[in-house]
């Protein structure tokens, strides 16, 4: 409302609003995105820096803007009888297809290094790449290593990780509770409830992650002792209230070395600096959440468990958007699938090794028990037919006496009487 609907449509009387005005608003938003992208490649450092700090309006945000406007106009039409039709219904938008999650495989990394093009807008690291990043952050960025570890393995959103309170990290039960987030309104951090009701959740942590979080807490205590009375026991943040925001005091778990809360954008900047220094392909900080979904799936969790840990409102979002498929897991699944299909012969020429050789699940070893031999392994003299003392009736061959020809393939008989049809 404040960023898009008010500035673009707020000056128009409700009775004069039509789909042309709405489409013009979306065209203006698209043009602004294009201008931001152009400014980011500008030779002027100040102009490029300002554009880099400006957020783009994504297609998902545009779809939510339209949904909000459509709901408001539906209420004006159905409840208050202020208009006769909803112009947002007739406003045309380009179809929004969420980008597919892709993994930074060796081939994808080589292609990116050669041309600088990523296979998708949403990329995740392999477990080996994630481990290399966490090792680098542990050595070179101790103040944020624990937060990055929590995001990569636990899957919280950036605002949820930055906004988790000290009382919500339980070392004894090995859990983390996410009920609020420190999000950005413009550039101003605001402490508010999580995105959805399902996002208010408790997740279980592995023992190694708990040990690293405990080590961070000890590091934070050393900062507090060194700062003395200057260390703030709590931090002041703004929280939304009717008519504006009001300051409140919160004891956040993750702090800067001198005591203040981390700004969400600063966390993103440090994340990008760390993976670049580690020599890894680029991903967004939010893609760490996609990485967590991928690893949870690879560990054998079902979609319902993954949805609960990530805090999604629908399992459809969890299954269709978030996790990617790791090549190692897909190869194992493919081999197991083939092994479930019994074959009487190898799928291809035997070479002794490889997927079609003796190591293949489709390769048929020679059977020593005659009862276990397949048809291809039975000698011709043993396949002469059933014994003469118990003959098996067979249909006579075509052209012999008493042969009954097979009926020709013809028109299908009427299934129902014509009067019924």
C-alpha cells in the first residue's frame, strides 16, 4: 500500500479507476526495475552504489500487489457497493513462472566461470561447497559464522535468524524457536512477527550445530566482558503498531562485537564477501534456505517434515519451489529403480564393468539350480514342450484342420443402446 498502490493510484477517485490505470502502474514498476539494473552497471560509483542498495520489485511482489488490490476492490464492490465491477480482474499481467532451483554442479561452475552466466536465478551449493563456505566463515568471520551455519542447516529466513532472541536458543533441548523477525522496511530494520502462522515454529538442531552456537555464545560473552558497562543488555528496535512504529527492547542472540543488533543488509554483504573470498560460485543469502531444504530432502525427510522445519504455509510451496535434487541421490535412485525390474537378459552388451556389465542390476548371473534358470538359460532340448503324459492344449495353427481364425480388428461394438445415447 505505501510503496506501490498509494503513490500510483491513490490520487484517483474510486469510481474512475479502471484496468488501464492498473496496467500503467505495473508498467511503471517494470520500467523502474530496468532503470535500476542499468544504473548498477554505471561507471559512476555513487550512482552504481545507490542502485545496488535499491531493491527490485520482483514478479512475485507484483503478483502480491495485484492480489491486495483485487481483494480491496472486491470488498468495495460486494460489501460497500461503491463500484459495479472490479477493474483489477481485467488488468493483464505477464505470467509469473517461479525460477527453478538448480545445483552448482561442476559443469555449471565451469560454464559460469567461462561466461559468467548462472543456470538459474536460484542456485544452491552442493554439500561439499556448503562445507567449504562454512569452514571459511568459521576461520575468517567468527561473528557471523554461527548465523550462517544456522541458515544453511536449519533453514530460517534472514530476518528470522537475525531476529532470534537469546531465550529462543535452547542448548539443553537442542532447539531454536522462530516467532519474530528483524526485517527491513525500506532500509529501516523493524522487529515484527514471522511471515505466516506456520512460520512460528520450533526446529530441532543437531549436536554439532548446538556446539557451534554454544561456542558463539562464549565468544559473545567475551565481547561483553571486554566492553564492560558499554555493552547493551538489550537492543532497541522498532515494532509495527497501529498508526506507526514504537521502540521496544529485545535481547537478540546474534550481536555485533560492540553489542548492537546486526542490520539485515550488513549480514547479506558479509555473506557475499565471505563466499567470494572462499572462491565459491554465487548464491543469495536466501538461497541458503533453499540449500537447507535440499539437504533435508537428501537426508531422507518427507515433504511434511521439510515444510514444518522451513515454516511454509503449504506443502505445495515446499515441494514445487524450494528443494533441488542432488546428482548423487538421483543416481542412486535411478540404479535402485532399475534393480527393481527383473530382466531375463542384460540391457546391453556385457563389457565386464560399467552400468551394462556384470556390475549392473540388470545383468543376469548364471544359475546353477535348474528351477531358478530363466528361459534364455534353458537349453533347447529342455524346451521341447510339456511331457507327453500330461499334454497341454494349444490352439491349432492357422491353416490346419479345425483352425479357428482370430477375429479381425474391426469397429467396436456399441457400448450402450442408441436410445440411451
